[in-house]
């Protein structure tokens, strides 16, 4: 059984995960409310290169390890994701936002701490 983190502790963990994955915090905002983590803005790396779905999935898995029982959702201009899906919305600066590409796993990515 995991203890509930304080909002300050949860914010620190979110920042830690984003920094470990080189997310540019100048473009990304985050908020923690209750047991929900919401990421918004534009998702890119510190060198302004884009993420791919595999890198986002790895980041989500780390959020689930560090923040068990929290709901993680990314509602970015270029990506939309949660533990069930990852959707590339496109690069709005080049007008390539016409097609959405969906990335889903065959296996569910839900992390269940009881299984450990």
C-alpha cells in the first residue's frame, strides 16, 4: 500500500520525470489535483526535437512507477495521451495536423502495484 503524496511531493515527482526525459519545461505545463496529473502545452525535448510514441510510453511508465494510483493525461497541442492511448496530433507549425496517428499497445499499460 502506497501512501498518498502531498501535492508538493507529487509536483516534485512530475518535474523529476519530465527532467529525466529532457522535456522542455518552457513549452510544457503540468498540474497535480488530487490523484490526477495533467500535462498541457507543447511536448518537445530540451533541444526542441520531437518525441516519438515509444519515448512517451516510457515516460508514462515512469510516471506510473513514481506516482502509483495517479491518473496521467497529456493534452498537448501535438500529442494526446493517457495510460490507454497515445495519439500524435501533428506539428501545427508545418500544417501536418490533418492526420492523427494512434498508438496503442496490445498489452494494457496499466501499472498495478498489487502485482509486485
